[in-house]
């Protein structure tokens, strides 16, 4: 075991020597610019949660299958667990914390409350960001489109009907306005 531990320690030391204090990252999150350095293997999800303290974005499966980590990158939805933070250098990121503010909620947040579109709430941040991206993309024209385009976001509580209702309430009539 000591030989393996020593080998791992040498590999880690070597990585730190190669990357120093990390790789540069210029990123705007929820309207605030960040000029920082991160380890090259840091996912966008981990950067948001651990470096910026934005814990609204949830770590679900860590494999891009549940959608709990969905954020908007330059207005388009992505699974933040599947991209490295350094790959998003120069991008504008919106997390659930950036969708609205206390007293001035995003229309989707208001619709989720009105339609009771959540139960445990774990998936809600990803659902909200995915719905905002869906509206930005302008592909959804009707309820079937919403259901299909939101299918990458899992709700273990089964609030799908209410989620679709909430998105339909906010979706511009006839799709993208």
C-alpha cells in the first residue's frame, strides 16, 4: 500500500507542478464577472457549487442523465456535470439563482409556484433552467413539444403534469415570440 500511496502522491504533485494554481477562467455567472483559476478537471457544476457557493444547481447523477444540474450557457441549456469549467471560458452562465430575485421572481418561478410544479424541490432548479432554455430555443409549440424537450429532466416525485402546465403558462403562444 505504501508504494501505491507514494505513486499517487507523486502523480498529484506532478499535476500541480504542470498546472500551477490552475488554469485561467474568465466567466460571467448571473451577471457577475469572475476572473479566476481552476483545476483543469473541475466540472462547471463543481465550480458553481464549490468555488462560487451557488448551491441551487444540484448534483444528481453526475452522468448527465437526470438534469438536476441544468444551467444556461449563453442562453442555452446544458448539463453542467458534463462540461469542464475551463471549456466555458468567456461564457455567460445563468443558474437558478440568476433567474429571478426575491420579490421579483422570473415568470417561470411564479408559474411553478402557482401550478405547484414541485414536491421535494430537488429537481426544481434544473427544471426551471431547462424550461428557460426551452423558451429561449423557441422549438416548443405545444404541450407535447414541452414534454419531449423537458424529457432530459427527471422528477422523482412525478410532478411532470404540473411542470408542463407551468411551462405552458409562460411559453409564448405559438412558440417563440
